[in-house]
């Protein structure tokens, strides 16, 4: 985190605010105080001046009304004596003018020449005429001093005897104001310095805990919750420090809980077989687990921060708004010519209590096998329906013909009944085969095994077919007459051999040969039955063990096949721990092989 500059710090702001507050307060107080002091000094100056002038006017009045003779000093001499006694530092000049506007005296020793002259001063004439006191403040053009000019009439009763013209300097008053202002400025400076020092101290009492809390916050951001904020007192700042320490403890506990939950979630996501993708509110991927990367064949680094629509390859068909508001599940087909691959994606919206969409969760399932099973189920149902519908349709046609009167025809009726019986038996075989498959598919299917001498068992099965065959086919046996012991379910293996040998007889031509082989290989016995029939095309050889699969459907149905014999044989052999397969060439015949495990250590005990 960037360090806070001094001029941007709270410390500086506190000191500056205190200084400004004191400065503003001192300025307000100073302006008010100086103005009031100036008014008071000027008022005192005017009052003092007026009192002295009034005394002077009284003395001059007494002299002007006095009767004089030759032995008495003249009025001018008396006035001069009074004015000399009246002189002071503030008063620059005092002149006395009689009622005829003639100057009869002045205190200015350098200006005695004006005595006896008439004055033209308008203020003097106004005072003589009106008989009222007046004053005025003027600026001395030579010295620039402020001067107070007084016009005081000398009266006896209502008669104006003369006027006193007085000029007094006001600089002493303003000099005092200047000294007071200087004292006030000095006091303000001292107050500001003291305030600054107090502000610094006070700011430190606030900023020091705050700086400590800032350091604590930085440590918490790094994951260090062991540090504590120092408590300097129990005021509001101290309470804040205590609260901050308590918050640190709570955050440490919350982080521990969150970390635990995160580890659990990470463990769950890592061990989930389903893929999980989480996005932000803009659809950008923020979390993806390994199964999802494997399912989509991408790396975590390349998909993080990418759009989920792009990663799933649905950006051209769907928008994020449509996925959030309308789509709950999608099936994505990533199949190739070599391998089927289908994924189901279930979407779940991450929504806050306020209703704001905060993201999206997508869960990916590999449903390739489910789709394959579902496809096989649909195909199986279709095949069963077709296989049952064919004989039922035939039976209905013949029965309808019999019902319409064909039963009375002695030649046609037996044939129709024979066909109906044949189709009925065919349906019974089909239902029995379906029941056998159903039992083999059930989870609680159990084999009834016992130890069987397989060569004798195999020869007995072949003997039965050799006695009952009604076509010119030769049987050749290559069976090792060892004491081969096989633990097996005799009925199930009998059914397997019946299905294989029956197919060999069905597809063998007249005068053909069926060869039976039994050998030992790698702890297993290998049984094979070969015919010289039409054979199976190379592209079809891998499908003959599928349910209802026929290479030549028309011929198979004509021969009474259900398409389930080899499928049943495969399930039974696999349940015994063996394997079954076929080899064939078109026009050269077909060989069916199967193996069964044997127990060598029990062969010597066989009798």
C-alpha cells in the first residue's frame, strides 16, 4: 500500500485545522476588540479635548467681557497668556477669533503675524453665525497626520463673542492603536505556536493508534492475525482499538472456518467423478475441477476467465441470459467417427437473497454409456415388438381365414392349423429366450455348478443331435479324452451347445460336415463347432452375439430362429468366467469358439 504523504495525512490536517480555528478566532476577536478600542480611545480623546476647550472658552469669555482701562493689559495680551498656558503635545494650534472674524490670538509662536487679520475660514464664519460647536477630521498635507479641527463658539448668554479654532493631532491615539495591534499580533503568533504544539500532541494521540490499526490491517491483508493493536487509553479511540482487536480475532476464526470449508470443497471437487464449472455473473469461468477439464479435453489455465459458452461450444446457439432464464439442462454431442461421446450439462444459477444473479454452476455428466444403453433398449423393444408382431400377424391371417369357412376345407384347414401351430411354437421359443435373457441380466442370478467330466458331457450332447438329425450331415469329433474337470452349470452349458449346434445344422448344406473340437489351452478348455455353411461377412462377424441380430433375416426367420440364441450363449459363457467368439469366411463356413476354466489339481481325483 502506498505511504500517505505528510500534507495528506490526518496528522497535518489536525494541526492545520487547530491553527486555522485559533487564527480565525483571534482575527474575529482582534477585529472586534480593535474596533471597540479605537472607538473608545477616539471617544476619550474627543471628551478630553472638549473639556479643555470648554474651560478655555470660559476663561476667554471672562476676559472678553471684562471692562478695561489704560492700566489693564489689552485683550490680545490676556488671550496670548491664556493660550500659552493652554498649549499641550496633542494640540498643534489654538486660535481665537472675535465676533468680527478678526484673529485676536494664536498659540503658534511662528504664526503671530495673523493676529489682527480677518479670517476667511468658512467653518469660523458658520460658528459665528450659527453659534454651534462643530468638528472635523482632516489630513495634514505636509506631515500626513490626521488632525481634529474644533470650532467652539464663545458665548455670553445667547450672544456669540467669538470662536475658538483648535487643531489637535490624533497620531498619538493611532500610535497607541498600532502598539496594541502589534501586541495583539505577537499574542496571536504565540497562541498559534502553542496551538500548533498542542495540535501536534493531540493529533499524535489520535493518529498513533490509527497508524497502528493501519499496520494491523496490512498484516491482516497478508494473513497475519497474531498481531494486536496497542491500546493507549480507554477513550473512544481506545474502544476502537479494542473493537479492532476483537475484529481481528473474529476474522481469524472466520478465515479458519472458510479455509476449512474451502479445503473440503476442493477435496470434494477433486474427488468428484462429475465435472463442475463455476462462473461469475458475466459467464467467465472462475473455477473448474479436473474431471471437467478431462471431459472437455482442456487445461485449467486455458479456460479460466474464458466464457463458459465458448468452452462448451454453444456460443452460436445460446446466450448467457437464455441459459440463466430458460435452460436447465443441455445434451452435448462430442462424438467422432471412432468413438461416441455425449455429455449432459445441468445449469444452476447462483443468486443472492436480493435476487441479484452472482454466477452460474454447470455440472457435467458423461452419459455416453447411458445413451448407449437407452439406444439398445429402444432397439431391443423395437426388435421384440417386430419379432412378436410377425408371427401374430401370420396367425391372425390364418385364423381369420379359418373363421371365414376355410376350416371346412379338408385340404386347406390342416395346413392353416400347422402354420398357426408353427408360429405359436416360434413365439413360445421367443418368450422363453427373453425370459432366459431376463434372468441372466438380473443381479440375483445364480449358477448351479457342479464338477462335470466335460469330454463325456460334450460327446453326450453331440450323440443326441446325431441321433435326431434329419439331414445328410457328417459329424467329425476331435475331443481329447482326458479327465477334464469343469465346474459348471450343466443345464446352462447344455443350452449353449444346443444353440451353437442347432445353428450349425441350420446353415449346413446337404452332405456337409460339422466338426467338433475340444483342446486345453492355458488352464482353459477351448470348445469349437465348425460348419460348412454360407459363412458370415467380415463386417457382420462382430455383431452376431448381439440380441436379435441376424445376418440373413429372411432365412433366419424361415428356419425358425429368434435372433437370441448366440446372445444367450454369450451371457452364459461369460457368467462361467469364459469367453466366446466366432471366425468365418463367406462361402467357407463358420466356427464358434468358447472357453471355460478348469481345475487341474482335481483331475487326478476323478474316477
